[in-house]
C-alpha cells in the first residue's frame, strides 16, 4: 500500500512507530491542478516505486524526488 499525502504527520508517525509501515509519498509539489498532479505522478511513478523499494518514504517535489530511510 502506498499512502500519498501532503501532511507531514504521516512521516512523523512512520519514523516513531516500530511496526512495518505502508510506503509513504509526501507530496511537496505545491498546489497543482488535478491533471498536472496526475501527469507528474505518471511521469515519476517508475522512479518513485524504485525508491520506495529501497526506503520507507519518498518526498516528491515538482522537479525531484528524495528517499528517506
């Protein structure tokens, strides 16, 4: 399961809990129209999935991604 959110509380909970979490993608791409967000996610999904397989969370910006371990 992948949770996509703009809320930072999910990341806080992820690193404080000792249980295996779902993957979390925190959207840090600002306010986008739904169509622009969909385009961004479609373009980034393969690389984002690869990062998630190696980490616990990904920060998704409009122009880059950052893996959190």
